[in-house]
C-alpha cells in the first residue's frame, strides 16, 4: 500500500521489519520470506538502488528455489 502511494521509505521500513519477523518465525528458506524479500527489492528498484536490488532479487530467487524443494 505505501509503495503504491509513493511512500517508499515507509514501505521499505515495513518490508525490512517483516523480513526480520519471518526469518525468526518461518525461516529464510520459506516461500513467504522469499516473497517479502522480492517485494523489498521492488522498493529499492523504485528508489533507483539497482545494486542493492540485484542482490535482493538473487537472494529471493535462491530462497524461492529452496522453499520449493
């Protein structure tokens, strides 16, 4: 919602907090974690931070593959 409204900093903060919670509760190899990580990467992409985004997308892809195993 915040991302769609253009409030990228708020969206980034919430996705980062969600990642911390998901890492503790469902683990980094869960589908839910990978989706949230991908969404966070989208925020960074919209902010023009392509270097960080590329790393996040790669991590999300790896986590997604592990979650599907």
